């Protein structure tokens, strides 16, 4: 203890950062006032500074505000493996942040898709001749893993296995 106390030194902290890196705004300038004044403050860990008068009187949250909440907070996100997916869409249904979307579509749209775009032949007679894709929005995913837990295939690796971002 005495040696630790004897080794303490004062560290001078500058009034402002010396680096050139600047944090981007929490939400875009196109965001509605409610998103700028309430949601953005909460996202920036400054929710205590939001006055009660800034919150909706009836407790309801305005709709369509999540489009401005691109937080990129997941340390791991699911990766879709079309070779073992049974196309049950349970991953999408259990995702609390709607970051997983499933789609059956005409194969002609793949002509404009990048070479790395994953797809599989859609299963089920109602989707005959269609392609199927599961997409994850990494900026919306929180990495909770509910999709991985809900995934049904008995084979492993799971179609929604996680990977580090």
C-alpha cells in the first residue's frame, strides 16, 4: 500500500481532446425533433437530461423512430447458412429489434445482386420457382442470440450461427 501511494502522480487532463477524430452525430440531421431531443439523448447515455416535459403525455412513443436508431452495438451477429436452413422464418419472428428479414422473390432480381449475396431455392409449393434469402441488418442487431436459440435445424452448424463483428 505504501509503495502504491508513493507512486501516485497527478495526470493533467486537457480541456478538450487533442485528436482529429470526431464522433458523428447520434442521429441524422433529418431526424424529427422528438428523435433529436429525446431518443438521441437516451442513445447517447444522457437520458437523465431529458426533461419530463419532453416525454409524451400519454406515455406512447411516436412511430417510425427506430429508423434513426442505428447503433451498431452487437459484438456478434447471426450468419445465415442457406445449406441447412429449413426456411421456417422463426429467426425473424423472435428478433426483438426486427433486424432479421426473410424474403421469397423472383430469381430475376438476382441479376443485379453482388456475387456474395446469399440465396436458396424457396421451399414450399406456393413458392415454386422463387428464391429465398435471410438478411441481417448489423446496425440494428443487438447480438442477443434469440435467433440462434430459436433456430430449428437439428444439424449443426446452426444456420444462424454467430460471428464476431
